[in-house]
């Protein structure tokens, strides 16, 4: 006898498949949430690490900026010291130049001209003055160009001011300064050729120089006196009998 299933098996199978689908969907949803949480935690950790690295780098950059600022300050101080050193070396090299310049100004200026002011800037000098005529200015320029301490002279201005009846012409000159080679070599050779005596030699020289100034001993001066007094004693013996009237003692 055949068995016939009259129950709604198709409906039951459909319900079972629906239950399985929802269970799989819930499992996938839970798995997705777990993966999302893991990914979020991982990314948060990476962000924190990067933030820590950024903070460290910013601190290092700040320290480097401070060091760079200090280095720039040191470079400025170095430049100022080098500028002072150059100025001192220039003044040391030109310590006698101004004396020679004033001497040459006195020698080169003609009697028909007079200086009213001068200004030196580096290796050039500006002269302001008055003169009787343009010929006096030309003569002054020729004298300047022949000077060993002054070079080419440029005439900046010359005009008749009608202010002074004796020297009505006002002039201005730009003079290039020069330095004779003999003077440069002489300054170095004076110190190089100066004799340097050792301490023993200098002490001996001082004693030898002081020796003539020592007074002679009394015993050395005694023999010189009878030599000068002997003629007087011999000359006085003949006269003594005459003074006594020829009487014997």
C-alpha cells in the first residue's frame, strides 16, 4: 500500500529557506560590523601614530628653527666683527696717510686760492674752496696731480659768486687718493730692520754706558795734584830768600 503525504511540504520548505536566509543575512551583518569595528580601530591607531609623529616632527622643526635663528645671529655678529677688523686694518694701514695728505694740501695749494672745507670718503676726497681766477684753480689741479699722495683731480664746479673781491671764484674738486709704493714698503721695513738685542746684551750695554759716569776713587786723583803744583813750588824757592832779605833760616 502506497504512502501519500498530504501535508503542505512546499510551504514548510519555503519557510525553512526563509529562516536560513535571514540567519545568513544576520551573520553577514554581524561579520560586517565586526570588520568595520576592527578597521576603525586600526585606522584610529594609525592616525594616533601619525599624530604622534607629526608632534615629534613639529618639536624637532621648532628646535631647528631656533638653532637656525641662533646661527643667523652668529653670522651677523661674525659679519660685524669682520667689518670692524677690516676697518681697523684699514686704519692701521693708513695711519700716516692723513698726515701726508695735510702736508701735501699745504704744499700744493697756490697763494691765490684758499680751501674752505674737505671731506674724505674711502679712497676719494672732496675739496671746497675759493680762488682768484680759473687759472688758479687749474694750477691747483696740476699741483694735486703731481703729488705722490693724491692722484687725478676732477673739477666738479667753478663759478663766480661775486662775494669776495679778492677771491670771487668758488670751486669744488673730487680728488682720487693714492699711496706711494715707497711709503708702503718703508712702513714694513722699519719694523723688519730694527735690531733686536737679547736681554744679556742690553744689560751689558746699560752697564757699559753707566760706567763712565762713576766717580774716580780718591787714590787715583792724588798723583795729578803734585804734577801741577810742582812748578809753583820750584818757582817759589828762589823768591823766598829775597823776601827774607837774604837771611838764612
